[in-house]
């Protein structure tokens, strides 16, 4: 008997590149904006200054929403507060959803959504948010784009602009 070994494609969720904010920006541009089903990215980080590629963790969540969907979904997405956000990642790493790429979430928007979790280390987290359902072919395309962005070379941060103030506002 002959058995064919099934090739299993591993989909990355851990961002190994140090330029976290650049990765999120590229994913927003290439998966959210370019997809009819794309809604936005929710994360717990932001840039210290425009050239900062790494970003820093902050207390509140940041909602990057596709412009033509902003008015429609902004208040609904705020239902994903810090507690819900943490639980998604807890379920991803420990729960029965371990190993899944997308997670369905009900009762956030008028229709269900799916999210693709991304993390960097123990502190930086992000969710790519899409309308549900997405057909399998488009899901595969989104995952290929994500994997491609995560494999791109890191973009080094540039120092903050020189000014009379010590902090970037």
C-alpha cells in the first residue's frame, strides 16, 4: 500500500519581525483594504512617532477601520473591549480553538464577523477583522497574503524627528 503524505500548510500567527507596526500597516493595506469582506484591525499598540516600526503597548485598544466601513461598524467593534480581546487570545493559546486560523464572533455587528489573531511575544496583540462568511478560496488567498507579509524583510525604525519637545505627541 502507498500512502500519500498530506502536506499541511502552517499559517503563522506569531509575528517574528521586530517592526510590528509596519506589519500591521502592511496587513491592513493588503488584506483589509483589498478585500470586500475586510473591516479593520484591532490592536493594543501604536507608534511613538511616525518612523517607529516597533510600536508600544498601551492600555486602550486601537481600532483601524477601513474608511468606507467606519461609520457603519465603529460603535459595534467597540463591543470588543479589552476583556473580550484578551479572551480571544486566551482561547487561541489554551482553549479548544487552538490551531484554528479564524474565529467567528457573534453579536458584535449586524452580521457575524471572523477574526485572525496575530501576536508578538507576550504583549503585542492584533486581530484582523472580516465579515463572515468568506468563501474558502478567498480565505486561502488572505492567509497567503498574511504569510507573505510576515516573511517580508523587516523595515528598521527611524529615529523620531528632532524638535524642541522631547516627546512626540
